[in-house]
C-alpha cells in the first residue's frame, strides 16, 4: 500500500503550552504543528490529543501487521478492518 503524505512522526503531545483556553497542541518530528484539540472539557481534549499523537505509530503498526500476515498467509482483502483503516487514513492500494 502507498502511504499518504502526512507530517512525519513521531508526533508529540505538548499540552496546553500555558493557553488558558484548554487547547492541547501537537507537534510533528520536524517541529511543525500537527494540530490542536479542544474537547468538551479539559480532560477530553487532553486524551484526544494524546490519542492523535499516536497516529503515526498506530499506522506503522498496522502496516507491519498486514505485511507480516501477508508474508505467511497471503493477501488480506481490502475490506479487512486493518486494511480498511489504512485506506480510511488516506493510503492507496
């Protein structure tokens, strides 16, 4: 599968950076801002931001899982949940 052009990982959760509004910031490996999260309350936005920061690692884990499986068992269909998740993230076959 071909990877989408996303900001290289790892992504880092930076917290609120002293911002009293409760916005949590995320930064990519090249110090570019990946995004910011503001949930319905301070705790939600912190947990959302931490989960989003794990995206590059999760995508790589899915890629590796699929590659390992396919080496042993053959091609996984596109509708399999692991491949469907990568396709939803912008990967192409």
